[in-house]
């Protein structure tokens, strides 16, 4: 069932709509909509071939873990990222210094998606402001080096650098987004990225506040 969901045609507008539903009036982040937004981003990555497999496969795994928490017996504590952090910290359910009894806590799992979201945000922002002859491989590598690379082992960084050179051109990315003309894509990214950025920043500040940004 999961595969059929991932194979549905990606639409940037769907992801925009989902991330726009992520925040409550008090600026808490709903895990359900965060996960749905990520499902759309996985479809985006998969529709570009195998280049992003090393990130999208891990994202699918992390999505499943969070969905299991949401649907589990303690699901009411996982409605928002804020309630999840409080619940897991209050009950000693997070491995803070080394992976031990809780290797796949909600806090650790979401942190991995959080880091990858920053990379995608930076990459899509570069696409939005790029010109027709801009190289997607360079944009993607720059975004990766500013975000995810610092959390990856050398061998993964090397493989990622090689994979990015196989990226299709700017127009292919725009076609995959399934929005319309390049001008419409740029406008849609202009709407979507501030929403994704706000969700990212709220999560980043929450994790920083509780010293969770370097969970093992």
C-alpha cells in the first residue's frame, strides 16, 4: 500500500497545502501533517529517479516510525512535535548521549527528517532563484554541504556528491513539480518555502531549547 502512495503523481501544490496545515493557531506543529508533507517530498524525490534514494529510503523509514507512534497506545502524546518532546523527555524515552534503550525515539526520528527538510528547503530556494542555465548539481551540492553533510559519514558524503552530478536539468525539476510554466513553479515555490521554513524554524528552536539537536 505504501508503494502505491509513493508512486502517485507528485504535485508541489499538495505539499504546499499540507505544510500550510502543519501549524496550530499557537504555532505547534502537527505530526500528522508534517508526516504527510514528507510523504509528498518523498514522491518528489522518487519521481526524479534513484539519485535521492539514499535520503528518500531513510525518510520513508522515519515516516513509518512516527506513524506507528501516532497510531500507538500513547498516540495522544504525539499529536504535535511539542507534545511529543515533552512526553518523551518527561518519561525518559530519549537516548540523550548514546543510542541505548530508545534507539528510535520520536525525538530522534523526527530530528533526522528535520535535518533533511533543511537541505530540501535550501535546494528548492536555489531552484526558485535560479536562471535557465543554472546547474542543478551545483545547487543541490551547495544545499547539501550547508545542511545534511555535517551529519553524514564521509562515505555517504562522497556517494551523495557523485549522485548529485547525475541530476537532471532545471526544466526537468520544474516539469516534475507538476505545477505549470516555469513562472508558475517559481511563484508556487515562493508561496511554499516560507511555510516550510516556518515549520523548520519552530522545530529547530524547540529542539535547541531542550538541547536535542545532536541526538545520537
